[in-house]
C-alpha cells in the first residue's frame, strides 16, 4: 500500500484511516529482546502501515493503517523479523484519551503513576479476587483492560505488577504516565 497523506488524513473523500498505538511488551529491557526502533519502524512500514513513528526505546509504535490490524499479526511479524516472542497490545487514540480521562489517581505525583495495558479485560471475579491490602503504600485500580498503578517507591522496587500478572494471567505492558500522555499526543498528530 502506498502511504498517501491525503488518504490517511481523510482528505481523499473518505474517512481518515484508523490510527493505532502498538505497545510491545518486554523489549529493550535489561539487555534482553533488543529491538532497534529504526528497524521496528521499517518493519511496520513493510507491513503496509503509514505514518509510522516510535517513541523511546520501550517498544511504542504509533501508525496508521488501511489494513485490519491485530496484535497476533504484529506479534508474528516481530517474531519472524527479530526472532523474539513478545506480546503486543493495541490501543486507538480514543482509547488512550479514555485512559487519561478516567485516571483514578489524579491526586498523586504523576511521576509515580503508571498504566498497565492488558491484552484483554479481566473477568469481574478475577478483579474481585485481587488483594489490594497486600501492598502497603501502593495502589492499583482496574478499569476495563487497563490497570492504573500508583507506585510511590517507583517501578524498580515494586512487586505489584508481578503479583497482578500472576493473578490476572493476562499479558500486560506498563508505561509511565508521561509516556502515556506523549503517546496520546503523537496519536493525534
């Protein structure tokens, strides 16, 4: 597919093409699953996606596509190209805006706030079974397929995300609040 700016902006008579934010889980962390962002952009472009940009080294890709996009198709492409098996979570700009608007921890220092983007929504029973008291000063709130994390001591010292992974059993990739807001800004360009 040729990336015609008039097409993806909706200037060619039809609606604009859908924008996506792809969140890759576990790339460029601790020297594992190394993925150069320039190569990741090239891979997405080779798949026919347009206006591909990445943000920082943690596997954030913003792109437009006329084709149907699924996490599985992106996971397969990343696995085939880079030889690593990772999860990809997709969000639309509208979904990211909703994440920002429904932040239950708007009163905390934003540098201590993170969002876990889950591949799917957990069941009500799984969420009800979580032990919020187990993590003394840390807080979490599940909203649909996103989990908000207030981590006063930072990401490096917490055990809360690992606990949530074990309990919910849903692939989740975490971004800090600053990154979430930057991705929202990039998705609306």
